[in-house]
C-alpha cells in the first residue's frame, strides 16, 4: 500500500483507480478502506494491458497516470501533467532506493532486430558495453536532461486520454505481461505523438514483485512469446525471422542454465515449448499469422 500512500502525499485530492488482477492476499480489503480510491477487482489475471485498459475506462480524466504497485512517487506530478497535456505522453524518472536513476530501464530506444537478437543470445548480459546495447538502453544519455524518448517504462507513464482512444488502448494480446507498453509507445510515435521524458518527476521503483511470483519456466515462456509477438507486429519479414532463429538457438543454453540453477528437469519442458512455438514462427510465411484472431483492445 506504500504506492497509494506516496500518491496521496504527492498528488493530494487525486482519485486513484486500483485494478486488482485476482490477487490472493489482502490487497482488496486494504484498498476498500482507503478514501479517494476506486477498486476494480478482477476474478483472474487479465494481464497488464487488460488491467490498464480497464483503469482508463473507469475514469473520465483527460490525463491518466499508469503507476505500478512497486512504484513510490517522490516528487509532485505537476511537471509531468504539463508535459503530457502538451505532447500526448510523458514519463518521469525511475530510481533505485538510494535515489540514483535506473539506468538502462527507465527509458530505452525501441528494440530492433539486432538488439532483440543480442538480448536473446545473452550478449548484452555478457558484454553490456557493446554498441547495440548502449544504443538500445540509452546508456550514453544524461538521465537528468529532459527531452523526447522512444520507450519509457510503463511503470510510470502518463497518457492523454485522446491519445489512448486514438490508438485503441493497449494491445491485450500481449498477455499477461511484457512488451505491451513498448508496443503502445511504438504506435504512439508512429502516429505522430511525442513522448516527453521529465526527470524532475521521480519515483522509487523496487521492481518485479508481481512477475517474480510466476514460476521461472512460465515467466520465460511469457517473455519469449511477447518478444516474438512484438517482432512479428513491427518488423519486416526477414528481420522477424532472424529474431525467431535467435529465439530457437538461445533456448538450449537458457534451458541448461535453468537446470543447473533449479536442480531439476522443469526447464526442459519450458525450453521445449519455447523452441516449438519459436520454430513455428520461424518457418511461417507471414508475420501476421502469429497475431491471434481475437483482439481485446477497444
């Protein structure tokens, strides 16, 4: 509940909407006792995109702030609101507990086939200073300077309502998590909007609490699926196939590493599933066949 405490302190009088994705702890009970907080309680996990879309539909405000539960505002929001009203989207600076910026995470450039390949093959972890990773993670950027960015983290992102409506909301086919915020920002920039980075607005981000509750194998399957879905949606056919090939090849060392870490054969099951669906996408004649026919966006 520290997220709501910080929000109430930094934005007094602002109504918050909490979308609960089927939690099994005391979240609903605690939220219901708070003033100026509207609760949307889902019986199951609709994913980040689905919950975000629900939150937007539940309020008629002109500007809306996406705020993860593991984020605690440390400054007022006025500068962010002004930037959002002017440009359409705005993001603040995510920091660690000591106040230092989360370099490489708070803002990034849009992924390319090269940066995704480096991520899949673990090259960015082994050699973080390589040129592809430096460009992708904005490692050369002064994070104290405001300006346009490609892809801020969805954990602290303000969006003007007309932009959300124009883009049709978040794509809920990215389920339950990963790359839905990247896809939304990509579509926003392609539509001519600007995403303004406002480092004067800061929030502490502890990171990954909900994700870490997932079994390791499922977490990896979701990440691969969403990554390939993004590539299929935004890359041309041959770069997309290159990413699919990298996904297939990367499965073996990741599976071996998982077996060593977990001391069991569970990673083999996940590895087989990932290799199978990545392989199917590799040999597909079209990127679009990988997008499900259903769409839950507005």
